[in-house]
C-alpha cells in the first residue's frame, strides 16, 4: 500500500474520497455521482453543506461530498480526474479533493495546506490531480495550488477586497 493509499484509507477498512464543491449561493442544488471505476464501486455516499461562519466564501456555498470504496479504483490518477471532471459544465465555481481532517476555511489553497489537497479544478479549466505524497509535498505542487489561489480565488469568491 502506498502512502497516498494509507491517507485515504485512514480507518484501515475503506478508501474515502472527499470532494468539496463551491457554488454561487443562488445556484441550484449541486449533486455528484461518484463513479464505479475499474470494478470498484462506492459502498456509501453522503453530502453535507458546510457552514461558513466567517463568510470566507462571499455569496457562495460549499458542499462536501464523501464516497467510500472497499477496493481502490485503478488507475487511481484516472479515477481522480474522473471525479473532478464531474464539475465541468456545471454551476461549480471550483472543486477540490483533500485528505480527511485537512479542510479549514481560513487556510484553503495556501502553501501550508497544499500537501493535503490531491486534486483541484476551477470552472472548465483543466483538472490538476496527484496520488503521490512526494509530489503533493513538492514546490511544484505548492506553486500550482498557490497559482490557483492567486488567479482564481483572490479575484473571486474568496477575495477580501
């Protein structure tokens, strides 16, 4: 088992994938169908709306989607791209995947949090995803996450201006 697989199988039994989706407040309800991939099917799926008490996401709402699998979909990177692509052509402003316990409103897309984020997408721009903890800890990945924040978050819903 790779270190990445250990992170997404934190309970020692199931592989859990967490997808966060940011949409405008006035957007219709957003849903995600986690795919069966290479014979691996989700055994449970759930979603919750996160409460942004600090109003970090101005005029936006965030929904967390979770899916658990007994077996790991392979190839994992293709699977990550497939999940992230579900947001294409939708009302989603952005979407990202993070390890369980890593999300915090105040530190989203910061260099410190980049190693916990294994996929992200903004609108219809290409998906960025990685299943290598070494790559997630690299300056290259951190720069991609920071670039994403600079280009798309500061000028958009997370802007404090």
